[in-house]
C-alpha cells in the first residue's frame, strides 16, 4: 500500500467532498432510479451513491482498485447498513462472468484508467445483453481549462490521464459492442469551482475564494434552491463539467 494511496484516501472526502457529493447529482434520478436487478458501480469512491439505489436493485456490487479507498468504502457500507458488496478490483479486469449485471455505472472513472479500452471492454463484457449502462467523464472544454491552468491538477498518482471528446468516448464504447441511447452535459456550477482551484493551486482549499465557492456548492447540493438549480440547468449546455452518456448492450 503506497503512502500516496493512504494520503489520497484520507483526504478524499475533505478535498473532493463537494464535487463527489454532487456525484451523479441531478442525474441520480435518471441513472439510478430505474436501476434494477443486479447492478455494479465501478470506481465507487467512498460510496456517495449508495443511499440512492432503489429497492428494485436485488444485488449491488461496488468496486475500488486501491485498498485505502476500498477500506473507506467498506466502512461506509457498514455504517449505512447497506447490502452492497465491496470488491477490490481494477476496472480493466473485473472478476465477474460475462453478462452478470443488468446495469453498469461508471461515473468519473474512465479518465483515470491508463488502458481505458480494456476497461470499456470489461464494462461491456459484464453487462448482460439488453442491459443498460451510464458513463460520465469530465467534459472536454472545462477539463482542458483545468489542464491549462494547472499541471498539478492532473499530474498526480491516480489523476486524470486523458481528456475525452464526446466523439472519442462514444466511438470507443461503440467498438466494445455498446449502443448509445442519449447524452447530455451536467454540473455547470462545478466548472468555475475547479478553474478557481487550479488558478490558486489545486491543494489550496483554504483559499478564501475557494472556501466561499465550496460553501455555495454545499448549499446547492444540500438545499437544491431554485435559483442555482435553474442557473445550472441553463448553463449545462455551455459549461457543464461532466459528459453523461447512456448506453445499452443489444440483445
């Protein structure tokens, strides 16, 4: 277990909490509400989506590749009394049979994986024919600004190793046997937050502007006021930080 792995896991909730708390954010209704049967969430982080899975999910598997994060995920599952099963596994080699799951979730994961083609092939392999998948990655434009503002933002162990254009992501998912159904952009309010973080230094969460924006995001996430929900809805096509793609595996 590396020192960086322990440090990353220990600071994960504090540093990335506001943006992961958004996680699937307003997309949870679309992505999770219709989930049923056997579901796998690959790269589940500390498990912010656990409480949002509906009763129709008969079996939930959540994975993390690194032991420090997997341990925090197990602790969260235990604290919630969740029936989810935590599996320590890399996305490029999932320990499940072909067609095991009815729904696959991969939220903000593929941009971290060096061999994303292998990971996509695995996501498709474990999805049953007729099953559905939701994939989210950072959107090209806002992410490119982050990379331009700060090398430190992405050049860390376990950081982002690529920026996807929609056409690239969808094309690679098609090549592993998946059929795109729809896509859109989300989390516009989070783009400027990360631009500020990158401008002042990604580790400077104590900066007054960062702290003020952090409070805004937490307020938006926890209270969902109409003013910020409306603003984000209008800004998503232009500034949405995440690209969300919905797919199915043809029967």
